[in-house]
């Protein structure tokens, strides 16, 4: 069945109705869409699956329908494609396993969400949140009809890939051209759509702080405001020349560079000299992403000793709090002329990370007691008491890779996650022209009016 014939069928079985209908928000609409009648027509359910199938990405691991009207649709698509099905409950069971997601899955599975009609997108966002809490990746969303009342714009602003088989404009234009509705009704529907425009998706205004008690954090903020850039380049390159060349190109646009010095295959002390010189010339700070995770004494040795001599050049370092409060206390009590500021990792951006709610709560019991801590690397966690928020996994081009990494758009990281600093890795250093690509990130950041 072709799309136009399918629309005719929807009209015939009263899934599309015209008249005067009071919607959930209290407004009066001349058109009403109710796709639940489809379940009584198995052949039409098969036709719907056939219409959806050409649009399904090849890397989908599981299909899930948005409760409740889309559940039968998702079931038929699952049977036709042989892609396993998940069911998301409206609420978790109060007995037994108390699951909210039914079916077999593993963290990092890529999900196709199926919806019948999208209006504001609220029910979709609720379902997305529940699935993402389980470590699942929303790879794609397909809806039968988009009412063009804000839902698609909302999802787009959060960087979710949405495909609509029909929009409400498609429906009324097709039915009018094929004499299924008369001119008077068509004019009424067009006027209704003009009077009910898509709500504007307003980006919550979040300002980057201007002041911080720690001198290194203050320097970072000063650089960010002067450059109008809160971008931190994650430089996961493996030769000294690659790192230095990349930073010569991107240095003017970033406020800090995050280095993994221990992955360099040709490390020399000359590299550190050149690295510091580039940072000075281009006015950005250096973060060693060492992710210290040992007892206090060992961490002090890792900071100050060995061929990398991290404390001699790094302005900030990352640290895990898995060893508990004693690890922070050892650094606090360390008497040295050059002590890097600390950025504890509270949440990770990889699918299935063990930095769960319980871990975060335990970290916050002592996190705020140490002045060397200037901020946290996190996702949904929002630090308090003046700590800065650093969010990794920011990428304009994709939402995930095949190794468990999950990505956020700059707008989503700032407006929804309330991030202060955005950490960008492969989106930059794998770009053919990183100095051109980074300007796209800067444009996205500046649209959020964070400065």
C-alpha cells in the first residue's frame, strides 16, 4: 500500500476525524487523530510496518513503543524486522522484579522508539529518560504522524533523530487534492494550523560564572569569557607531533586542552616544553586526564614523580573518588609550590558506567570539603557550592559510537545538563580541518548566550 492509500484507509476507519474536538490542553481542533483503531485491522498494521521499515537504521538493536497506543505498532515492526522488542511500562511494578522496562537488553543497546502521534513530545521525553537511565541509547525515533505542535522541534533541540511518516499538513493537503475533504473544510484546517503555530523552543539562558575562589578556576573562567569559548579539547592523539600540531590549530579557540600524556608513544621532556609554550601563546590551560584512583600516597607519587612529572606542568588533573575521602585529604595536606586543581569524575559518558546514583551520593558526602576541588566531570549531576561542571561526550555529528560512548550536542549540554565547560574529543581531533570544525562548536555555544 502506498502512503496516500494508507491515509485513505486511516480516514475510512476513523483514525482521522473532522469536526469540533476538545484537546487535552483545552483547545478546540477541527481535526482529531486517534490511531488506536488500527489494532482492529491487522492488514493495515502490516502496511504501517512496511511504511516504517525503509526508514529504520541498520544498527538498531531493540525496538520500543511509547505506551500505550504505539505498543502494538512496535510489536508488528519487531515481528517484521526480527529486531527484538522492549516494552516500557507507564510505571514500575510494585511487586516482583519491579521493572519499568520489560524484555532482554544490555547497556549500550541502540533503540528505535516507535510513536503513533507526536504533539508536544512530552510522552516521548518521559520514555527516553527511562530508557537512558537503563544505559540504552536512543538511536532513532519514528512516528506515524507529527501534529506540528512543538514535539519535533523539542526532539531536534535535544539532538534526537526523528522521522515522521506524515505531518498534519501532509494529511490535509493529500486528502484535499484527492477530494476526500471539501474546500471549506480544507480552508478551516489551514486556518487552524496558522492559528496554532509550532511553539518556539526557548533555550534556557544559562550564564557562565564570572568568579571562583580557586585561582586556577578563576583563570579558566577569565580565559573563557575573554575568548567567548567554554570549549575544552580532549586530545587523545598518540604522538607528540600530532598533539602539538592539533593544539597550534585549535589553541586560539579553546580555554583548555585535556591531555593523556601516558598514551604518547614518543614522549620526551621537550614535548612538555613545547606544550607549555603553545598554551601560553594561545592562552589556554592544561588538564592532565590521569584519572587518579589510588590511595593518597600513591597519588602524590604519580603527581610529582616519574618521567611525566605531572604537577610541574598541569594546571588541573582529573581524579576518581573510588578510594574515598582519604585520597583528597592527602592532596590537600601536600606541601608543594605547584599543586594542580582537582576535577573529580562523578559521572562518566560511557554506556553502562558504574557511576550510578549511589556512587554519586557517596561522593557528595565529602566532595565539597576540599578547596583544591574546583569542579566535577559529570552528566546529569549538578554540583553545588560554586563547583564548575565539566561535561564530556559533546559532539555535533553523532549521538554514539560503537564502543559505549554516548554524545550530547552543545545546546543540550548547556541548556539541559547545565554544563559550564564542554569537552570535545573525536568531533575535533578526527576532523579533516579541526580549526574549521571548532568554529561550528563555537557558533553553537554562542547561540546559547552563555557569556
